[in-house]
């Protein structure tokens, strides 16, 4: 599978938090995780705009690196 240039935040949290009650709570969990690590938050902000409904491929890779997940593992989720 080829990763697109932009990935919807909803699609990311569906894979990272499959046991979450709703998409909204999964998005909140991801925001909490990013806010908890100021270095990750700064790197994501430097990689692009965060006020959109999607992350760029570079931002996704930073998030996956934080969770110790490779891109191949993420695609299999």
C-alpha cells in the first residue's frame, strides 16, 4: 500500500486506538498523547499545519515513531 501525502486524523486514530468508544474519544487520546510530549508536539508543528482534518505523511511518521510503530506495521493495523 502506498501512503498518501495526507492522511485523515480519523483514519489514524481508528488504527491506533481500535478499542476506543468513539472517534471523538480516540482523537482526544491522540491529542493528550501529543500534548504530553512537548518535543513531539513541536516536531509535528514544524512539519506542517495542525489545524486541519489531516496530518501530512511526515507528521504521521513522527507520530508512529513516538509510538514505536513502523509504517509497515501501521498499514497492517
